[in-house]
C-alpha cells in the first residue's frame, strides 16, 4: 500500500510499539510524547526504560511539540492513558494543525472517570470536525509485540472503508488485523476486561487456584456482555479478540499490570499502597468505578464489578467478597444475555 504520514500521540510502551510496527511497514511516523525527558530518551537512546526489548527505528521522528506532530498528518494514532485523552485532544485542537477530517485510530483502553465516556466519544466531543474514528483493540501486550511475536487485533469502525484502511496500515506477517463494524463493543471489551484482570489478580493474591480464576473469568465475560448489550453493542463481539481474547491475556499474563495490582490487593495491601508500588497505569481501577455506575444506571447485574468496587474503594476484605459472590441467589448461566 501507499505509505501514510502518521502521528502517534503517546510514547509509552504501547504507543512506541505500535509506532515501530508502522515504521516497519514503511510508513512516515512521528511520535509525540508529553514528557520531555521520555521524548529525549526516545530520540537519543531509541528505547524506553519500561520496555528495554523495544528498539525504536531510526526512521521514526520524536517530538515534544504537539503542533509539529500533527502538522500535515491526517492519520492520527491515539495511545495516551485514558484519563489524559480529553486533555490531549483539547490541546491538539488548539494547535491549529489538527486537520478537520483526519482519521483517528484510538488504541487507549478505558472509560473516563466522572463522565464514563469511551475514548471515541471523548475524541468526537472535543473535535467534532474529526473524520472517521477506528478502534484498535485485542490481546496485545507490548512486551511480546515488541519482540516480534505473532499478534491478532481488531480494527472496528462504523465505516468499513476506515476499518479496512487501518487494517492495511498495520497488517504484516506477524501482525494480523481483523475488521468489525461494532466499534462500541470492541471499545467496551478492551476497557471492561481490565476490571476482571484486577479481580483475577486478587484471586492470585489469595492463592485460590485455577478453578476460581476460570469461574471468575467466565462470569466476567457474561457481565461484560450484559452491559455491552444494554449500551447497544453486539453479543458476538464479546466472544472475539477484543472481548474474550483480551480478557484471557490480561487476566492470566505476567505482563498484565492490572492483574499485578489485583495480586497486591489480594495479598493484603490497600489500593493506595498497591498503586504506590506500580510504575505503569492500571486502567482497571478507574474503569471499575465507571462500570459500576453505568451498570447501576442501566439496571445491569454485574456482581463481580460491584464486589471489586467494594474491595478497591470501600475497603471490603477480599475474602468477604468471594464469599458473597459464591452465596448469591442461583440463576441460569446465560440469563440477561441477548443471543
């Protein structure tokens, strides 16, 4: 395909890894990094302290100036932490170089604290003149993609043409991309799974074993699907890469920072103590608060989310939550899921 000029907003582990993939596909890539010290290291050392396995290709330009990153680049990849997406796009609009009609790829996973908005909703709200928005999601730890291990993701948009354009931009012999027309479902799957990764970490911290974790993961998938249905997403999406696939990798991997945070909490640490020991953002914490409120507002039954909310924000002992989950009223397995 014809090489594209692409701005990557966010030079963290996942942003830099995706930028490297784009550069390997011969695209003209510029990374904007908010932190000047990180931007300097990316530029001089071509590496990240948090991801030493990744070598940033020399062809990638690095900048700390947002206007420079956006100028003349009508394909923008957003990979900043979810709680900074609004501020980033507000700043992007103010630069005057963010061109109307630009295609934005959203690879940030989470729901905004307070508004409960998805990342695509934030982008559209802050820049109504934006063109198509494509969600890129799926089971993809940067630590493995950076070392060229095979990965499969989903490119989702209401525009089939836009989804296929992003598919073509990224796809390679080790980077497979499928398309989907259920952007909301793909976006919710990538966000909500982090809550259950924290929960699985709690199970690990309590040393409750594989059976408990399998039950939690499976029932978590049912909860995700119920909330997705209530918000207009399609059931099959949650059984695909951005739902079940991302849930499996995030709940079970040693690379998962959400699972690690949960393990610390399950081992007896408070949320504040666990967060204080983390060097990277665990999106599941804020997403848990948002999902709990969304479920309450829509009358959706999400007992695992409710218990995780109590553990994280109300100090409820994790073992008490396990007992309360196990002794709830019995029900049919697929109750409340639209099939």
